C-alpha cells in the first residue's frame, strides 16, 4: 500500500521513522512518501520536504512566515493528489496537518492521525475539525483517551508512548569510550537540553550557562539538536567546563546525573532515562502573554501532566532566572531529593503503558485499510 506521512518536527521524524519500520513489518509492500527528516529517510521511500524548512515557533514567527506556509500547503495538496496514496498519516504538527486533513477528507482520501494535537491544552475547538476530518486517531498519552471519548464522544486508540520503544531499542554505549570520544572528563554530567529551534535555544542557553561556575565539580554538556549546526552553538560556549555533543541526546542522558530541560517532549525523554531534571521555559513577552490566556493547564511539562502533580520543578518565564535555577539544580543533586524522582518516574512509566506503540499503531492502520 501507499502511505503519505506528514511530520513537521524532529520528534515527529523520530516517531515517524519507527512507525514506518513497524508498517514495513505488517505490510511488506509498503511504499512511503513523506515530509520528515533524516531518520524517516533512512527507512526508505521519498522525502518530499525536510522539517528544517517547516519549523516556525511562536505566534509572531508564524505570522511573519504565512506566505511560506501557504505555499507549502498548496504544494502538499498537489503532491498528495499526484501520489494518490491509500492513506495520509499525520504526525502531530496540527496547524499544518489539520488544514491538509480537511482537504484530504473532501477528496475522500483516508485520514489517520498518529500523536494527537494537544487540544486538551489549548485550541480545544479543533475537536470539531478532528471529528469531521480524521477517520482514525491514535493517542499516546493515557489521559487523552478519556478526553476524547468521555468529554467529546469521539472514539480513539490509546497505543502507548513511542518514546518507550525508541529508548528501549537503542544500542547501549560504553561510558568510558563515550567520554573519551567526546573529550569529556570523569566529572558527573549535567545535561543541557535547550530545545531545537534557534529562538528557544538562544533564550534557554543564556540562562542555563549563567550558573556553570557555581558547579565546578560537574561538567555541563549541551545536547545539540539535529536541526542546528555547531557554528550556531559555539557562540555560547565560553567556559572550559561546557561541552557540546550533537544528535546524541539519548546517549548523553544515559550517562547524566541531572538535566536542565526546555519544556516539551524532552522532559518525558529525560524522565524515561530516570534523570532528575529542572524544566525550563521562556518565550517572547507577547507569545507568553497570549499563551497564558489560551492555555488551560496546571503544568507545562508532560511529566507533571501525566502524573497529575508537580513531580518536577517548572521554571517558567520570569521564574527562569540564574538565582532560581541554581537553587533548583542544587536540590536535584541532593541524594534524598533524587530518590523522590526515581519513585515518580517509575509511576510515570507504568502509566504510559509499556512497549509496542509503533507496532500497535501500524497494525491498527493496516487492519483499517483492509477492512
């Protein structure tokens, strides 16, 4: 069968690649055409557009790039029509994907959505478009099933979280060899995960790196995003105790003692590696003021949302400053506090439902197409 897949971010590339591998397992004749990245391309098929061309963050940036976004939408519709797939699979990226879904549904093309838009956080009104335009929805967070089915009477499939598969399937690394390869010392590692887009990286790193001299017994390692080159990061590295490793985040987390993490999927990844963390977020003043009025959540990190309590500290906007960050990092380096993290992280993993998300989803898609 022919599968057209649209993902617009690095995380979507990861989950898309694993889904493609799972689809190949259940459909040996699978043919892929997709918007994604290097990981999806490594599986096979045709890469139409790389997510590096698509990532626009914040209200202001989206407005400034409306012309490009409109061109991409038009191109995508023509490309799908020419490919004539058996199904279009959307992976998160709702601003773009829901527009394509509306068009695809009108063209009577089957529409499946893997990894729900976070409409439980904001833009809940999108439920109307989802119910109208999406044939099958596959959710990866346990509370999303109740949200859709009990609150909105829309049946969905809870398939488990794909990060569990991605992490459990990774190749284990040797601590000594990894440190030697990347010129790291024997000091314990504090990982810095500042995000994937230039705007957020700039804001996050400026504060994260301001406390390096207060923790001389540790070494700080920046996890470089695959979407950014080293030349961008090197302007921030002005301390001998700061290192940089690109596109090896999971390996880095597997050896880290603690982490400072920009809010997003990385908070969940860090938790699944059992690394104590401080969650950080700072946007532009305008974006923050707008977001504060439209987002209806008690927490911003997935860890806290899933556990329904403040299991990890969140430093948001003005609270994300050098003084608070130093205090919170000292706390998570304390042995007693670290024990609390491990207990909470164990509960988190149980709630996420175990391995098999990609294969569960692939089976459901294939069965649906053949029914």
